C-alpha cells in the first residue's frame, strides 16, 4: 500500500533524505523513528505529495507521489504535526465544513462526524472552540478530520506528542482497530513505549538514511535498546552542585 524506492530529497548541497526504500502492506502499521533533524518530516511530506522527490519514486495506494500528488491526497488521511486547525471554529464545525471538500453530502458528513466524535470521546466537547480545547482534544479533532473521508492510508506526524495517557491510549486503540479493517498507517513518534505496543513494522532513520527496518517481532532486543544503539545513547552529565546544601 506504501512503497518507496531509492527516495531522496536534496536542498542545495544538503541531502535530507538519502535513498530510502521500504514497503508497508495493506493494514500494516509502520513507525518511522529517528532523532530530530533525521529527515522524518521531509520523508512524510514526500509520501503525502507535499514535496517532490529529487530522485527515486514512491507509491501510495497505487498512486505515484510525484505524478499524482492530488490523487495521493484524496486517498490518504493526514495528521500534520502542526494539526492545521482553526481556533475560531468548534470541533464540530471542523468536521462539517470538511466533508464537502471530499465530496460528502451534508447527511454523510453529519453521520460520519457523529460516529467519529463518539469513537474518539469528543462528543461532550463538540461545541468547544479550538482555542479552548486541550492538546488532547486538538489531536483527536485533527485525527477525526484525517479519517472523515474514509482514507485507505493514514499518515500521522507525532500523534501522541503532548497528550495525556488516556488520550494516547484512546488513539492507540483506535488505530489498531482501523488497521485491522485494512487501513494502512504510517506514523512518526518519539514515544517508544507506545510504538512498542502499536507498530508491526519499525523503520529507523538517521542523517536521512535508513539504519534499521524490520518487523517489530524480529527486533533482536527491546525497541529502546535497538533505538539507542542505532541512534544515540542517552547521557546524563553529573552536576554535583544540584541537591547539595546551600553554603
């Protein structure tokens, strides 16, 4: 459902993504991991048709991301890290105004919106303006928007960042359920504990290059050990003055 072959993106002399190749089957959940600046966002933008590759090719739901970016956008649901929401609209208004963009009738939009609000525990906050919503409500609203048109593929940029544990588990459980119904999911995250319970495929990128890819079940160690071994071990400098009695 998602296929990347030697995909690269250069900005002048800088190579942000370097010959990345991988495949995610229908209904698979692939987690793209890596430190800040590794190339995750650039790769995500190429796969969603927002940024043209410098070289290589990629296909999403059978569409060429370079030649058919609009078709990719219609086939995919996208949750950007910025969320792309409007503070002056309510949760409900976001959904009702977005349905016609995808060719849904008013009745279809209302029906799907009600179901999504219920599934994501947003019913009580449906009339809340986005500038009054918690980060968790904002994330779930953006996820509902990404799902409204029944996408075949879902791209999620940091869906668990800045949300409380209940919201994170609601989103995780929901993603597992829709993947079981054939939706292919590609996500980035820094929260390895959630990725460990969610993804069935792991892709680690560093300096624009893939340094690990495998099924989650084939990891030779824990995900944390693999990640720190490939990317960078955590370090803590000793600051002896912290916690010392004041003189």
